[in-house]
């Protein structure tokens, strides 16, 4: 269990350092800006509720990925019963950027959006530069299984 003098200061710093990671996970689960912001907010709530249970058996970034991923998967399953939430203001906005890079990101998002939820999560973590071991720790599968799944996913993404 983590010991901190001031949990709220620690949490604020944690969010500052990892907000783009959290946003990226949320972005992979929705095409709607408001829904992405809702997922981000729900992830922060779940992180706050669970921060005391982090046992430092893995890196904090792995724990954050796991919380974000589990939050998004759960919300995807509960979408029909979801209560409207107050949107969280974000500094990053991929939806309004018209640069060539943003266009490529949108095209990649469209192709990845055709994948199942678990496959999307694997691709997202791989694109974030996580090792197979880290991805496996987040997903609860072996590094070898991560490699096999990513190979199959890459083959599917090559098809138009």
C-alpha cells in the first residue's frame, strides 16, 4: 500500500503525469468527444477510489492502464443504463485538429474501431510503446499470448 502525506496532492500529480495515457485509452473506446470525456472522468473516479489498493507490485503506469481499460470495458457493457455525467474540460482535443497527423490518427482510429474491445485495447497499449510484458500484466495474459494476438490483429488491420 502506498504511503503519502497528502493523497490529494499525490493524486493531482499522478493525473497530470498520466492524463494523456488515460485520455488515449478512453479515446480508443469512443468516437464521441463527450463520451470520451465521460470515460476519462469515470476513470479518474475509479483511480481515486482504488489508489490506496495499489500495492506497488507493478509500475503505477500499468495500474493506471488497467484501471482505465477496466473502466472503459465496464462502461461499454453498461452503455444503455449510463447516467449522464458532467463533462470534464480537457487540454487535448483530437477531434478539432485538421493537421495531417490528426487525419492519420482519425484514420487509424477508424480501422482500430472495427476491432473488438480487447483487441482495441491491445493495439492501443502497443501503440503507446508498452512492452509485451507490460501489456500482459494489464490484460492478465502472458507476453507470448500478447505477441500472438498482436500478430493476428496486425494481419486483420492490413485488410481494407
